[in-house]
C-alpha cells in the first residue's frame, strides 16, 4: 500500500493506523479521492466504508 500511495502525485503523507484504516493527506488540486481509491483497488486493496474529509 505504501508503494502505491507514494507513487500518486498529490499524496502529501499517509499513515496506516490499522489494517483497515489509513489516513491520507493529499493536495486536492493534484489528485482526488476517486483517483486514490482507483489506484488502491488496482493494487488489489479493498476500499470500503465512508471517507471522512477534514479541513
């Protein structure tokens, strides 16, 4: 997962809290939540549940 997130332009930092919870800080002018989810799914990671945005 780290490799995938590190390759996405716009992902500033990420922290894997638990096997089923990841905190991702990203620049929404360079990438989107949809693009991040698509990259994770392509890498065979399940993306489930609701996303929470913090400003």
